[in-house]
C-alpha cells in the first residue's frame, strides 16, 4: 500500500513537472541514428563482409587477415564504413575518419564520425593503443558532433587528472536529447545509445585496449544503465543521474563496480526518481538503498561541475580510472 501511494505521488509530481516546467517544453523530438555505418551499401556492393552480420571480434579478425596495403585501400575507398567499424585497427579508423570529418577536429584522433542527423563523434585524448588505463565519458543532452566542447572539456580534465598513462575517449556516439524535453524523460534514445555503447566497448576489447572505466553524465547514465548488462567495463560511474532504469545495482546485471555522484547544488536532485507511463528513469543511484559506491561531490557546483579542477569528485574519478580504488 505504501509503495502504491508513493507511485501515485511521484506520478503526480512527474505530470506536474512535464506539464508545468518550461524546461521540458524546450526540448524537441529526436530520431535516433542507428544501424550500420553510412556508405555500407557501396561497401556491400563490392562483396565486402556485411557489417550488420559481424561482431566486433569478427571485424578485428577480418582486418588481421588483410595486408596493410589492402587495409589502407579500403580506408580510402570506404572511409565512412572503416572509420566506424568497431573492431577495425585504431590507426586505420583515425585515418578514415580524418578523411570524412575534414579539418573540424584538427589535431584530434577521431575514433568514430557519423555526420547523419546532428552528427556523432568519438574523440580520443591520449594514446589508446598503449595506455595502461582507459576511460570513456558518455554525455547527456545537447552534445553532438557540432557541440562537442562540453564533452571534450570533461575528457580533457579527466585525462589531466589521471595522467599520461590513461587514455580518455569523449564518446558522443549516440543521438542525445535536445534540452530537457520529453526525449530526456523517456528511454527511447537511451535504448538506441546503449546498443551503440555496448558495440563500441566490444570494439575496444577486440583491438586489445584496456578495459575501460565508463563515466556517464546526466542522461548518459540512462544509456549506461540500459547497457550495463552487456557492457565490457571494469567500472561504471554515474554522475548527475536522473536514474539508470533499475531499482538497484543487482538489476543492472553487471560485473563492473558501480559508482554514483551527485552534488547538493545540482538541479537533477529536484527531478522525481520514478518510472511511470514511460516517463522517468527510476531510483536515485546515490541513494544508499540503490547499492552503488558513493563518490564524494560536495564541492562540485551545479549540473556540470563534477570535472572541475580541484574538486573531490575529479580526484575520485581519476583514481577510479587508474584502478587505484578497491
């Protein structure tokens, strides 16, 4: 009875927020970009193996069977495919994506680039092939290929704090919500993003990169929650989370250690932690009953302050990325 009453109350709160908060109205519906890379039709027409039928491990095996000259030939002829094939050699993906992205990310190692929709991109900070430690940062709303700075700033900050033996991937590899509209309150985009994130991590594993710690900000934590059961990661860190579409850590069905951070000034604390009629993302991961390890974040400021220099949260993130916290 108490749980039923709580559901009614939180449902009413959710309805009030959606109906009465101008912020919700600021968002617009997005169509998730999914499926095989752009250019796959031309790739298939040459009799090349269908990306839709290959795991990341099979992609890696396919490229190992090619000569370096043939690999480069494919990257030049089909850059949009090779650059986005999880499991393809890292240098080859960098080369292919440099061709399709042009100068807009000058000096960056571009691990993925898809111009469809608002655009998706993954940028590598550091030497991913040789790094002892790897971290992946998954963003929330409003981040895309044309607005990547909020994500790269977080990735840069994490790498500076973690040190040169850590590579950090700024992964804007899914269609994020725009604003805090209905897309941000539902799981549709997160479901599509979870598939892409899982495949991306499979690709890192297939090329021998270190198992990553994955840092999931805001709506990105919904993506990570849905991906958790199949995600190759040693740590899963959520911050500014509206929920992970799970009632507790057990429901995530992951072997990764799960961490959560929320600072007292973050507006996300005012969002009802409920799932009702398709809206909301469930329990607060920082609630002790959820079962996540708590990351100190009392000196962070606002919704985006967790990676600020000198904060306890950033120091903790760096220690997690380096595997120093047991």
